[in-house]
């Protein structure tokens, strides 16, 4: 994927990887749209887990020892950014490589969450819970809490947060507690996940009345807001 460019660093998008065909298609569509929006750049993609090529293989496949910026296609900066990708960048000897920041927190992601809630038909009386993947890294958890706070401020309503792994409260517990505290009100889960896959399936099974689509879906083009965030992380790193 991508285009030859004179001396600009390559943009290397590294996502988590997934066994979900829809998730794979959605992330691929995002990077194809990034490449189309920036024909002046060499654009490549790889994976930190589940799929290949891995970061080392992705960097090795770049043309002519081109400089590179690795953009984590991850919503928060946890273990995969601070350890896996940091190590991959540090180990690269064929070219200068810079590691960009994770995609979130970012107000454009909040705007995209609000768009997904509008699509799902959020009502004034609904209880709103943000579903985040969770991480053993406290920095990633803090990033997710920032998004919950910004979503609350942008929507003018309380936002509860629930996690799908590693951190309490777990999403299913948050849904159960909200249902007990607010009988008769709909429970709406805002999926703060990049694409369809295992974690989104867990969100759908957590007992809410409505679960929004993740930020990317296989059924529609990658949102322009997300394309902008990827490009922004690249420019900041350059």
C-alpha cells in the first residue's frame, strides 16, 4: 500500500490485529483512506498481535531504507505502545524510526463517539456507559477516563465507564449496577473500540439495551475524523 515519496518519512500504521474478518476489513479500509488522502506519503501497515506482518517485518519491507513514523492504531497508550512498539522502534537499525502517540485521547474521537450515539438513537433519558478495552497499564486506563470525561462534557450528561478486561468496573457489572439504580431506563453502551472484534462482541454481550458500533465498521467508509487523527499523529511525530 502507499506511494513513493521523495524524502518524507513513511507512515506505518500498526494496529492490534484481530481474527474478525469485519475488523480486518475495517482497519484496512482506514489505512487505504489514509493513503488516498496523502498520496505524497509511503503508507504501510502491520500488526502488534494476532496478524502479520509484525512491526519489524513491516519496517523491513519499506523501500530504500526510508525513514518511518510508526503510528499506533490504538486508542490509548498501554503495553503495546510503551513496550512492544517502543522495543520494535529501538531495535530498528536499517532506518531512523519515530514512534508517534496513540490515537487517543482526542476530541475528534469524542465527536465520532457522539456520531455513533446519534446513529444508535440515544434518548435524553438513557443511561450512558462508555465501554473501553481496559489495560494493565495505568496510563492507558487514564486515557480512557479522559475520553469519558470529555464525552460527558460534550454531551452534557453523566457518562459511566466500564472496562472489558484488566480493570474494574467491568462493563457487565457497570451495566448491572446502572440497571439496578435506574430501573426502567434504557442502558446505552458507547463502544470506545477501534473496530469489530473480540472486545466488541464482549460489549454486545454485557446486557445493555443498545450498543453502538465501534469507531470503524466494515459496512461504511472509514470516518474522515479518524483519518485526520492518524495524519495528525504522523505530523506531530515528524
